[in-house]
C-alpha cells in the first residue's frame, strides 16, 4: 500500500507498507524488521527532498566539502569536550552576565586542558565507532564466516555478561 502524507512542517512524504505475506517468507526479514505481526514500512521523502539530500551528500564528498567540514568538525569537537568534561550544557547561575562568565571560564579551562595535554604529549582520542557502524562489517560477511568483533568488543557500558570476571 502506498499513501501520501505530510509531516508536521507540511512537507510531503510517501509511506509504503508491505503486507505480512510479502515480508514473512523473506530470509533477510530479521535484519530489517523485528515485529512478526506486520510487514515492513518505508518512509520515502518527496522527490525534491531526496534530490536535495543527494546534492548535499555529493558536495560533502567533494574536496571543497571535505575541507569545509574539517572546520565544522573541529568546532563540534570543542563543543563536545565542553559538554562532556566541563558541564557546558547547564548553567550554574541566573542571569546573562554570570552565565557569560561561566562560558568564558569553561573556554579557558578547555584551553588549559588542551595545553596540558600538548605538554604531556598525550595522544588525541580516536573517533569512536557507533554500535550500528560496528555491525556493518558483520552483515557484509558471507554466511559461515565468523565476525571479527564480538558484542563484548562493541563500545558502550560493560555489563555483567561483557565483563571478564
């Protein structure tokens, strides 16, 4: 079944629903859909939106796009460090003046932390791999080939089943 809808912003999209009889016998069903009561549903953007996303992806894949994104990645890394290590997301004070002072103090603390890391020759952290991205190579392997990583190797909190006690 194909139906046209509009999202909250009024932008059109198409919702495609497959019947359970179409999806049921598929051997790849557990990889794309979990429920056993309905068939798969796809949310397709409008043609204009799809083309805009494709154009943006092509631009980011170009040399100019990669260079421009490096600047953004540096800024986002600084913001992430401020949020994770220095509590940038929450203010401790009321009023713009005190909040601004807190932001300036956090910026100074980030600079000092980076200076100390540079003086100690502390290596930069490697970019983390998301759980979804870690599963991608395992799905691409032919059947019968063991995956290189186990669930214990995936990033995230260590649970009792993952610990080596």
